[in-house]
C-alpha cells in the first residue's frame, strides 16, 4: 500500500482498510478514522465527516484527550 503526506503532517495509508480498492477521501470525527466513499455511505452515514482536503488540526483538537 502506498502512503502520502497529509495536511496535518502525518502519514496515512491512501487505501481504505475495509474496501481495499477504494481511496481514502474523508475522515470520520466520530470514530477518528479515515474512510472511503463506500464507508461514508454505509457505516459512517450519520457521522460527523470532513473531506480530507478540508481537514485541519482544529477538527481534531477536541479529540486529543481520546488518544
């Protein structure tokens, strides 16, 4: 699997762990995970989701205590 450097300075896998042929396109703030469009339309349908190109540190700062 390839890796790419994202906007907040971390390395993330570019393929979905569940739908291995799908590219990661978004981040689920409820489950704190990267997701593809299939995940977005399925399990994460009613979750608070941010598209990767719009994701910034402020989206994650309230969840730091969960790590």
